[in-house]
C-alpha cells in the first residue's frame, strides 16, 4: 500500500483546481478526499436540485483530478461505511491512511469550520484565495467603523483590482456607481433570452436517482434540473450570458416579469460559489466586453459591483461577525414562516411567482429575493432564524457565508443596520412599478385598507408604525415618517387595523 504524506479534504463548494490547499500536490505521495455526507445535505431541507448539483459537481471534479494523475478517495452518500458527517469522515480516513499532514481550505460555513477545528485533528488551514478580499483584510478595513458601507468597500476593491479604472486611478465614466441607470421595468414586447440548459449525463442521472431516493421530503422539483456541473459547462453558461444577457443586464437588473424567472440575469451564482467559475476571470471578461464596446458602462459596472462589491462585502461581514451575527433580531420578531413559502399557494401573485419559480428552479433573482419574498418577511415580522433557514434551503446558490448576511442583514435589517443603512421596506407600489405581477393578482395594488387591498400596502405602514421608535431617527426614512405624520388619524387607524387583520390571518395559519 502507498503511504500518504498529505491528505487534502476538498469540500463540495471548493471544486476549483487552483484551490490553495491543492497547490503543490505530489501525485505519488499525496491524495484528495471528497465526501458526500447526510449532515451537510439535510441540516436544513436543501432543495433537491441543490443537493444534486453539489454531489454531481463533486463526482465530476473527482474525475477531473484523477485524469490529472491525482489519487482521490471518494465517499458516496450511500456508502455503508459513511459516518454521515465531514469531521466523522475526516477522522475515519485519517486513521485509515495515517497521513503526515492534513490540509484544508477555510470553509464557507462557520458551523462546519468549528466542527472541523474541534474534531481533534491537526489541520493545516489555507486562506480561500478565490476571493479578492481575505478575512483578515476585511477585518482591518472594518476596524474602528461603527457602521460599514458597501459603497466605500467597493471603491477599495475597484482600486485593488484595477477594474474599470483610468490611468490616474479615477473610475471610468467619472463615477464609481451607475446604479441609478439600472432600475428600468421590462418594456412590453422585450423578451429575455431563453435560459441555457444542460442535459444530465450518466453521472448526473445517477446522482438525481440518489437524491430522489434519499430526500423525497425536501421541497422543490428535481426533474427540472438543468444546471451545469462541470467547469466546461459552467463556462458555456457564462459565455451564453456574455453573448445574450450582459448588454441588457444593467438596464433591467431590477425588473421582474411573470413567467420570466431569469430576465437578463446570469444564473452563475451557484457555479461560482461551488468553484466552477473564477471570480477574476468573470470580472476581466466583463471589463473586456465594455472595452470592446459590446456593452454599456452601466451594465459592466453594475455586474462588477455585484461581484467585487456586494459578494465580497457580505462574506467579509459574515466572518467578521459570526457566530453572534446569526442571532441578530433587532425588531424582536417571532412570527413563524407562513407555510405558503414552501408551497407557493397564496393569492398574492408576486409571491406565487417568486416562490413558484424557486421551487421549480431553485432560483429567484436578486430583486425577487429582496423586494418580494424578503420584503414580505420583513413587513410581516417573521423570525429571522426561520426566514434565513428558508433562503438557505431553497436556493441553488445558498451557502451560509452569502445567504445569512443577505437575509438577516440586507433583508431583515435584524443586525440593526450594520450591513445596510436602512431596511429595504416597500409597499405594493414598488412591485407594481418594477413588474407586471399586479395585473394578474387577486388583490388590488391601488388599495390599502379594503378586504381585497394589496397586503404589502397596509403591512408596509404597519411595519413603520410598530417600529417607529427604532426607525424614525434614520435619515434615509425621514421623508416617509413625515408622510406618515401628515396622514389623517383615521387613515392611520384603518391601515393599522388592516395590518393587524393580515398578521392575525398569518398567525391563524391561513394563507393570504
Ligand atoms: P446576477 O444578478 O446575474 O448577478 C451576478 C452575480 O453577482 C451573482 O451571480 C452573484 O455571484 C453576485 N451577487 C449579486 N448580488 C449579490 C449579493 N447581494 N451577495 C452576494 N453575491 C451577489 N447570492 C448567493 O450567491 N447565495 C445566496 O445564498 C444568496 N442569498 C440571498 C438572499 C437574499 C435575501 C438576497 C436579497 C440575495 C441573496 N443572494 C445570494 C444574492 C443574489 O440574489 C444572488 O447572487 C443572485 O440572485 C444570483 O443570481 P445570478 O447569478 O443570476 O445573479
Ligand atoms: Fe403583489 Fe400586491 Fe401586486 Fe398582488 S397587488 S402582485 S400582492 S404587490
């Protein structure tokens, strides 16, 4: 038997050949371990398509490593010796192979990283160089700041990466941020491109059968799985977006439309988060598309801002603030998540569309997550832990480091405004402006207090009234509180009562 010098554990979201812990492997003496475990697949009821994506991509990655001459030990979910947890498998293989060294790149989940740090084995930890900003660099940037602002962090990342900068270090186009140009609704007659679809090969089919067998009670459709599971297919998905999506991405970034689950979005987050795509390559492709004149600056800057601004920023906040961050609940919310989040069975068309496509594709784009399902949870006072668990379960791209700050911080404002300067609360008017959802809805968006009035309207004012002590002093909400103060007392009461009625309906377990 060959003795093992170095054993590298590669997790399901670390499928990159340039992963720090995989560098300098000796094909003769070292080996890689990949494990499919029940604990990671079921600590929340992950969407079956997400489990299939991760397991299939892991199996393809193992093959890719083997083709490069690297020794790989692969543990399938249904292997009878599988202990069911990552630390359990690491301990089992450690005693079997007796390696001189164990190597691992830092995790994307605080819970898992802690359990590995406490499993009694000496591990050489590697920083995750797939990100532009390391954990240490972010914490140095945040030091001494009471509140963080993504915009300032983003400018530093632009300077660091050199993306979209003039020779003198100023931003191309004379401004750092063109978000104001990126808020158009989809005009009638403009159809987004059909999504790129990827057929399941033999490995994926085997995984789909495994997932169907072991996770029959998890929410979401499995048979519509069409995601890329290899580096080459993920690259094709990316190229498809460059060819057909990026030019319109800027203008229609915030637009929503019935039966258009993807609009002009890239759908690459899952592939990027598990390591099939490279952040720096994506950014330089987008910069090159702008340089060649194929896309406008608001599209290129908007996309790059999401990647090196928001994505890096939420990761920084996560690692800076965990584990306390997960318990933030500044509004003291305790309401249970309404069951229709798991079924899509509600008369609110916007919610039905956003939840329906999430169950079907494990995907919703940013504005649906923020301003529809997230906005509703904020206004209805859902317990942060329940809504965070839902987002972590339902989306293909959801990993704790990125899901938690987006949900708990950006959507629920449960961190008291550490991540974002104000809650993203909105009435039905916002949804009406940015979508066609209201025309197909059982509720009337123009009404607020009648029996068939849009629930978002009264809940919006109810939210502002019940949290006035906490929010009234927020400069960015000053105008809204002025409008509230000017409202006749009778109108305020009617809104409050309608809000109370809607919340009581939810508390009775009834759908809206
Ligand atoms: P596009 O709209 O085409 O955007 C391009 C890329 O920018 C995305 O692929 C993503 O990598 C990055 N990006 C954009 N916004 C963000 C952001 N706020 N945080 C991090 N990355 C961003 N994204 C995840 O990857 N995983 C999550 O678990 C996740 N949970 C979210 C939960 C909530 C409540 C909200 C409001 C947003 C969440 N996001 C999450 C961010 C964003 O919604 C998704 O990245 C995006 O919808 C993915 O689709 P896309 O690839 O088509 O993105
Ligand atoms: Fe959503 Fe209200 Fe519009 Fe219906 S009327 S789609 S509930 S915003």
